C-alpha cells in the first residue's frame, strides 16, 4: 500500500518532532515554508513531500531550536497558570 500524499497536523508535527501547536504557530507566522490545505476552518492537511523536506531542520519556536520566545514550550497546557 502506498503512503498518503497528505499528512494530518498531528502526523506532520510528529515527523518534525514538535507539538502540533508549535507547528501551527510556526506555519501561521510564516516561519516554515509549508502550505496547509484547509479542509475546514480548523482542520489542516500538509503535503507529505513539503514536511519530509524539512526533517532535521529546527522548527522556529520549538524548544529544540533554542528559542526562548513565545511558543518555545513544545508541550503543555494552561500557559500562564500556576
């Protein structure tokens, strides 16, 4: 069976080694050269070839990229709460 040409947000984030929120924020800010396909206003798909071309590249805003700005937290909920 062949692989799908498109990946869900979760699958794309897993391939890049980041949380899906980090992926979404980086794409929305134009920091990643990915072009999501909006299935619905909240459901996105990414081209597999675009995502695979970025493997091994630090994702801006992720903990792995060394960023200390907004979005540096790869996982977590309730930002700003104790």
